C-alpha cells in the first residue's frame, strides 16, 4: 500500500524504478485526481443544497395583536429543504403571548405580500418562485396571520 503525497513523487518512485508502467501510472494519477475533484464538487453541491438556509423575519399581523405592547419579531434561519409547517409551533409559541387565548395553532397561516404560503412546499421552492429576484433584500419578511 502506498501513501500518495503528490503525483510527481509517485511517478518518480514507481515509474522510473520500473514497478509500474508509465501508462498505468498516469491512469492511476488521473483517476485519483478525478475522484478528488468529484469529491470536492459533491461537497459543494451538498453545501448548496442542504446547508443553505434562508434568513426569515416573522412578524405578527397588525390586526392579530390583542394588547398595546410592542410585538417582537421572530428571527429564523430556515433550511431550503424544510417545509414551512415544521416551524408553525415555534412561530405560534413565540407570538401566543400577544394573542387572544382563543387562538389555536391550527388557525395559523403565513403570508408573503398578501399571498398565503403553501405549507406543503419546501421553503426553498417558495423562496425561488416568489422572492429570488429580490434576494438582496434579505431577510425575508413573512406575515403571521390567524383565521
């Protein structure tokens, strides 16, 4: 078993000493370099796809607040591959102190520019279809509403 430090050292050691043909050596080195490039590319794709998060500010709709105290927004970093519905309970728990006691979690819905956000979409799909051209204006401001 050989430890590959760089292909120049391996070429000198194996090729010139006759342990492996030059053609086979170039194949091994090219294969190693190809796998290294693909590994780096796969890591980049994984980072873009799974680690990419969208900053979001959730703000309670003005008509929902029941008292006169200042309503603090909820700041979230939502991964592109999550459903927005995964965050409903966290959003509801944050805003329930400002709401009427009769309001339930099931009544919660989120909107952006007066358009209701579909809970069955990945958040990244919603972002790409409704907000992508304005991505310089991050964080995304989402309105929290109750029926």
